[in-house]
């Protein structure tokens, strides 16, 4: 009975990790489509209304760093869920 509960928790943790990964992918799509839109609109904007490129680069680099960390943590959570699911199935075989 304990192994079936562990299997359920493993599946729940795995699904949470996958949902977090999907959230990171959608967040990164929004980030990069916004940055691309900013670059395209800068071609026709007057010079005095443009932000300095260093400010745009720094903001994008910070967001990219956060995305890498969030993706890594989400993959660790999904991996932990799979490990728990696998351990519960091995325990059930005994």
C-alpha cells in the first residue's frame, strides 16, 4: 500500500515539474518575442526615444539568467518525481 502512495506522489511531483517546464518555455517565448519586437520597432523610432543598448542588453541578460535557473530547477523537480515513481515500482516488484 505504501508503494502505491509513493507512486502517486512521484507522478504528482513529475507532473508539477513538467508544468513548470512548460511555464518556463512560454515565459521565454514571451520574453524573446518582446525583445524582437523592441528591436524591430527601433528601426523606425526617432533616435531620442531609444533606450541605450546597454540597458536592453542587461535586462535581457538578467531575464535569460533567470530562465536558465527556472528551467534547471523545473527539470530537477521532474527528475525527482521520476526517481520517486521508479523507486516505488521497484519496491512493488519485491
